[in-house]
């Protein structure tokens, strides 16, 4: 299939639909289908060849439209594609790109993000996990927490302290960390959704080769900022999320047929964003309940629709070639989306009334709305809390004075423990 980057979106969609007619079969295994998508440069088609087709935003949207139109499964999603991929492409050596990118985009390796610690979430640069050089390797000890999909990950993007004598932002190094080894203990944490999306991860003398260090030693904070920028923008744009089939060798999905993952199942419904599709569901629900003429419900629906439409336009503008206008597009998008999720939760409760509280087999809406309710506090927390995003918008976007704290040049070792370091 030829790569013609000047093609119109319609031409791309027609071409991809023809390709899907030839290649797609719901009986293929997930591994086979994701492999075909990656071979054709269609998994993440905005990437440059050999991984993608350098497609622009409209052309990428046309690829997804073709997949939807043909009922074909989408490419792998999750932390590998949302966070590890752009960070490795930005900071990786050619060897690292050759080693890691293809298994991310064909889903054959799954990833997690080993950033947050019990004492370092908002104050991420205060992290205490240590990495010490040992020949060609590093030895890593410490504790991470909130590690989404850690129990099914093959690799983790890990930040660890490599120089406690340096100021806190200057003694951190970034690693591409193998999860399957002695010294890595992953313990799932159950949430109020009933699932265990995230985990605590204990590291005790675990090893990572120096060849898997991303960026120079002690420059990991800058590398981590690339990840965080993509995380905030991705959450705001709802581009991340959890696909129905999980990538990686542990989840056991790769060798199962695609058709098993095509039908919507409650168990896989993590509702971390509101799309125009969600709003159509609310409209259908209001109609079903005879509330479509209720002026307050109409007003709430219109307000949520406006909010989501503005989020989509803002995301498009941020990526539309004009570049960053404020430097804080990611934090703005992230806060806007978590507010939209909260507004969606309220709207659904107003439509459903007491029925919103039913759970399990009794749940109306087949439970998708209840999933949204129990997951709704999460978007305001992950990717850096909304309060912290507002600090960033205030300081970097509006030029407000920085929060009071210890002088930036204070060596990490001299910062008092158990405070914001
Ligand atoms: C569903 C989910 C998935 C997650 N997945 C991952 C993952 O895969 N990998 C990972 O590394 N992390 C993950 N996280 C962790 C997330 O990034 C942290 O929870 C977040 O950064 C907040 O850190 P904390 O929990 O330590 O809260 P704290 O930092 O202890 O904050 C507690 C409260 O204090 C407020 N606060 C703190 N500092 C300030 C300040 N300076 N100004 C104003 N208010 C402040 C916060 O806003 C918050 O309300 C996930 C979180 C959730 C909810």
C-alpha cells in the first residue's frame, strides 16, 4: 500500500477501507491483527516511516473512521502507546528506538508508568527510589504506587534518584525498566470500581541495563516532563484509555481471536472521559425517561456538549501546527476533561434519579453510567491533580509568583523528610 501523505482525508479513508476488506478477519488473533496494522503503518499512522505514514491529524482521524466503519479492531492502547512511545521517540538512541517502538505499536509488549511513590505524587521530583550504578547495570530499590496496569506490564518507564547530593530536580534518571525479574513485587490495589487497575510495586535490588537508560544520567526530570506533557494532553484529549484487548505478554489477550474483544463488556469499561458519543447516550437516556423536554436537563446537556466541543477544538488547535500558544495547553486540557467527567456524572444522576444508585445486574444503562460514576474522581487525580495543574497554569501561563518552598538549588539530601521536598 503506497504512502501518499498529500492525500485527502476521504482518499485515506477509502484506501484504508479497501485495505481492511483485504486484511481484516475477526477470527485473526489479536497479535496477528495488530501485527498487520503495524506492518502497514496504520497503528499509529502519525509516526514517521518505518513505524507510521507521517499522516496529519485529519488523515489519522480517517484511519480510525475506516476501522470503525468496517467494524475492525483498533490498534493497541495504554501506557506504552500514550507515554512510553513519544518519550522514547523524543529522547531515545537509535538502538532504543529499534528495540522498543515496534513492540509498543504492535502491542506485543505492555508498559506501565513507575513514577508516583507513597511520598511523591504531586511533588514528583521528591521521589526516593534509588538507582545505583553496578557495572553495565543499575540496581534499583524503593517503592512505587498507583502503577496502572503494572500487573500486566512487560516494561515500565521508571524514574529514580541517582544523585541525592544534587538538587532534587537534577539527581533523577529515567529508565526503560524490565518488569519480569526477581526484585520486582507487584501487588494489585482494589478500587471502588471493583477492579484493580493500579498496583503498588516494591523494588528490591532490581536490575536495569545502562543501555536502557533514557537520556543522560541525572537528566531524567527533563525526560519525565516529556512523558507528563503527553499524559496531560492525552487525558485532556481522551486519546489514551484502556483498549478492550490489553497489550503485552502477561494479560493473555494476544493469542485470542479479535472477535472476543469486539463486543462491549462491562468489565472493560473504564470511563475516564466524556466524548460526543457519551453525550448522545445521555440524550437517549433522557428521551427514554421522558425528560428530553425538561428545561433543566436540556440546559445541562447543552452545557456539557458545549464543554466537550470546546475541549475537542482546543486539542485540535494545540496540535494544529500553530504550536503552543500558552505553554500550558496540556494542563488546561486535563482540567477541562476532569470537569467534563464530573459534569457528566451529575447530569446522569439527574436523569436517572435514584436508579443511578443501582449496581450490578440491577443497574440500568447496562452499568456504563455506574462505571462512570465510580471512576469519576480519578481524572482529577491522575496525570497530576487538578490543583497542581492550576498551579502550573498560574505560574507558567499567567506568570504568577511561584509557590513558596525550599530554594531550588538545595541538595536533595538536605531537604527535610516527610515534607514537600
Ligand atoms: C486512576 C489513577 C491511575 C494512576 N496511574 C498512575 C500510574 O500509572 N503511574 C504513576 O506513576 N502514577 C499514577 N497515578 C498517580 C497520580 O499521578 C497521583 O495520584 C497524583 O499525582 C497525586 O499524587 P498523590 O496521590 O501522592 O497525592 P498528593 O500529592 O499527596 O496530594 C494530596 C492532595 O493535596 C493536593 N496538593 C498537593 N500538593 C499541592 C500543591 N502544591 N498545591 C495545591 N494542592 C496540592 C493535591 O491536589 C491533592 O488534592 C494514578 C492515579 C490515579 C487516581
